[in-house]
C-alpha cells in the first residue's frame, strides 16, 4: 500500500495495536514505522494463544508481520548460533537477525499495512501479499467507543487471509457462528463475515507455483521434473514469494485466488484497500482459522459508501437495524433510529454516524 500522507492536525499515543497469535507455534511479530509514532517494541516473542497490546499515535503509518522458526541468542541481538553477529535468526520474516526489528523483514512475509488518519479524515489498511506469503493473517477493527466506527457493521471491516492448507477449514461452507463461536474476528451471526467458498484444501496446498516456493522440492535424479507435478509432496508449511509482481495483474496472481481480500501487487488499491473514518485501533491476528474472507467483492456497494461518506446509506441501515439490535442491544440501534428520524425529516441520503 503506497499512500502519500497529508499534513496531520494532531497526534496521540493511545491508539491500540494488538497482536494475537493463534498459530500452533511460537512466532516473533515484527513492526516497522513509516510515519507517526510507533510502538515501544518493534519485535518480541509471542507464544501460541498469546496476545500483546501496545499503543501507537493516531497518525501512525506502519507494517506488521510474523517471523517463523526463530532462534536468538540470550540478548536478542543475533541468532543463537552466531555469537551475536548479524545473520538470519528466523526462517521467514527475519530482520537482520535481531528480536527488536529496525528494518522490514525478509521476504516472503504476509503484511498488515496501516495508514491511520491519513490527513483526509480516513484510515487505510490492508493485508498485503506483495512481499509474498508466510502466515495466515486477519485484521480486526477496534472502535474504541467511537460512534462513527461502532455503527459500521463489523463484517465490512475485518478481512482474513488463510492460504495454508493446515489452517484452512476444509468445509467450503464452514460457519464459525454455528460451530462453537458466538463471536469470530469481531463479528457474530447477525453480521457474519462473507467467507470464500471456492478454495478447496487441495488448492490451498498447491496454489503457490513451484519456482516461487521457499522450499523447492528436490527433483528426480536427472534434475528435471514436470511442471507442475502433483505427485511430489509439498511441505505442510511452505512460504511463497510474490507471484504478482511481474505482471501487476490479478489475472496473473495466484495469491488473489487464495486470499480475495489481500493486496496482491503494487497499486492494487481498487480491490484490496479498506477505507474507514479515522479513529480506530486494530488487532492483527496470526493463524485466525476458518477461511479467507471475500468482503471487498461481496460488499462492494456498502464499502463504496463508507469510502465516499464515512457512512452507510439509509436503506442499508434500515436493513441492519433488527440484526444490530439482536447483536448489540437496543442502545446501539436506538442511536441509529434517531438518525433515521432526522433523515426522514430532512430527506437526506447519507448519514454521518
């Protein structure tokens, strides 16, 4: 995501940035700051099932990624086997071999990218596969009690990318809300996430082209094997370099098929960037489970309204009222009812929530 920032009017340091690890293994998240004030720690150990919350400024611009299979020395200044010299300490996402990252991680990495309060009153964010893919990832909006954000249906704002066969639910019509989860990635059955229903477990295992895999399979004795060769077993965890950079076109991008809501190549803004009113914090979730979302395609009309006005039109809110009352109680819906009464009196088309 490349975005020119307008001058800021203010800066605060109480915007939450939460990192959660639902992967089966320990990971080391990495964070880089490109604008505003970043978090206190830019890299740390995060065990399976753990989460870590920090604050960034309200105008922060930066990236979050996960590092895998890491081994550091006791000081965190280098790999465990290098005496502190700057060699690679992680199989993927390594940042010069240190725990507290000073630079962006080595590719391939799945990225969460943020531009908070870009100066136009809006926040921009995406899951990016421009630098490749190494871990499943989701982004969950944290409204912080902001009325303009609380009244945005959460299934419009929380994308997920699951491109690892071992993490993808094999049921193409999996419904987490009827499978033991009252809430899932900040949503519930009243505002369900639209999941991709096309990708099979087999496709999740072999979407990355052979020549873009980090661990390319060993060929036969003559060094030649057919392309592709389904008989060659792929590893369960197989990071993938970007398949999109060469042509910058969704049609040539295998990542887009596995993660429809992901930012897949440079300047892929039109189909992969989420835009909401400024003021939100965020949670980045590694290995969220379930399946990839397909929000940007299935909810295009509502997202277009959010982008242009920071709100959803009257009809969209009327349709959502009964469900929102069920999900969040009378108070939240009551605030919308009051807005709708005002709309009826003024014949307004859009609401500023």
